[in-house]
C-alpha cells in the first residue's frame, strides 16, 4: 500500500522524518529498528517499530520519488495488527502537515 504526495521529495522527507538522539529515523511515534544516522537511506525498505492499539507492531517504509512528487510505500509483516498501520501512518503524514492520497 502507499500514500501519494505531490509535495517535493526532499520537503516530504524533512517534514515527515527526523533523526533521534540514538541515530534512528523517527516518523510519528515509530522508530527505525536500525540506526541509520541520516534520512537519505529511506529510498530502500526500512523496518520500523511502533506501538499501535496497545501493542507493538513492525512494518517497512520507503519513500520513492515519482513524476509528480513522491510515494510513501508501506509493507506489512503479517501480524494481526497490520490493519491498524494505514491509519497510524496517515496520521503521521497529517501531523507533518502534508496532504496525501492513499493508493
């Protein structure tokens, strides 16, 4: 699944993601499993851990350039909490002040 955004790739990257003190990438309340130290690695699938609906869940994200902006792609890991991930990611995008269409 993915979220289509018409904003510039670098603008979305800097508004949606941050680097924590531990050098992990943050989006909303989710954090990358590995310490990337920089944001430019998000063109590849990156595993995130999040706490959704009173439980921990993992999912993969990557930000891909498109002709008219970029797509935030989400890949599930097959847990019973996968159905809650789109809602959480959509909220993280809204919190960053970015408009997106779910594709």
